[in-house]
């Protein structure tokens, strides 16, 4: 099964809720999701909700790093939320806690 991306914008905050497998096959959906969210007027923060993700690999970590570079360039706040189980372990091993706000 692939990944689904749901986008919600509330005021200044955009949220991407991901579910399924976050791997290279999800590249297009992920990029389109965050690009459309960040085009909304007034958005200053982006939350990536990983609660529904059951698998994450190194290509997904790379996509998150690219998003982080874009967010920093545009002075946007970025957070990864609902990081649990195997997804949290992968993020911890990759030291993503040093680069992102994790919850």
C-alpha cells in the first residue's frame, strides 16, 4: 500500500497527515501536499503528522530534510508530530531530534 497525504490549513498552521508507507514511491504526493499547504496565504508553520505512518525509510528521511531546508529558507516553523513505534526509532537513530521538533 502507498501513502496518503491529507492537508489541512488552520490560520497560520498547515498540517499534513500522512498514512501508510513513507518511502520513495510517496515522493510526489508528499511534495505536492506540502507545496500546496505552503502556498496558502499567511501560513507560517507546518506540522507533519506521522501518526498513520507504518513504515519509513531513508528516502523519506531525505524528503524530510529537503522540506526542512525549504522551511528554513522561508522562515517557517516545522514540527514532526505523533512520532511513535518504529517510525520514532528510525527518527531517533537518524538523530532527527537535533534537526526537528519531535512529539
